[in-house]
C-alpha cells in the first residue's frame, strides 16, 4: 500500500470519528431564521480580507487579520509612548527614527483599515466536536458555535472531507504530537 493510500486511510478514519455529519440544511435554516443577527457573534472566520503586501495580494482569514491589525496598533501605541519620553529627554536622533517608524506603522494600519472584505461562500456545514472547532478556527476556517453545537463551514465540496487540506494538516499535526 502506498504512503498516499495509508495517509488517506488515516485521514478517512479521523474524519469518520470526528466530523460527525453533514447538517447543511439544518444550519442554513438556522441562519435564515429571524435570529440570524443573534448568531453573528457565534460565527468565526466568516470573512476574508484582501491585503496588498509589496507586489503580492494575499487573502487573510478574519481571525488572523484582526490579530495582525491589533499587533500593529499595539506597536504604534508603544512607539507613541517612546516618542513622548524622547520629547521630554530632547533626544532628536532617536525621535526622528521613531517618527519614521510611526509613519510606516500608520501607513500599514491604513492598509488594514481599507482592506476589502469578502464573505466566504459556505457550501456545506458539518457537525464537529468542540476541540476540532478550536483547531479549525485557528487555521482560519469558518465555524459556527450555537445551540451547544459546533459546525464547520466548508467552502470546497469537490473533494471528500478526508482529502480536505485543512483536515489532512490537522491530522498530521496530531500524529506529530503522539
């Protein structure tokens, strides 16, 4: 048996035990219900943001986008504190350096604030255990947590679940931990 077949078999077994069932109709009905606004806070990574980095354009999942944006804001806040201290100390050389750094971070923050946002097209909703929802959220996948359930929103239904790259990746990470 080839390595690919063994890996597929292991991922298939993993998916069989952890991706419980397709509940697309149920979740779509819940989302169309009047309580849709109540479920907004229960949706993770429903959007992707498009950022230009040098000459490349990258799509960033919602959770990673906000982590990056918050990191820039925090750096900016700390530099502003340093700037105030340098103004009091009358250290012009370091002050000029910090002002240039602040300008760069302001520019970067503007890029984040103006980044176009796009809602993901969810094609299937799969019932999953909580621990797997944590891993999927960390990887930028869409997850709905409501009514004491966790559903993974798949954007690719062309491949079987065990062939999904994120599932294979999680399975490989789990195998490394053993």
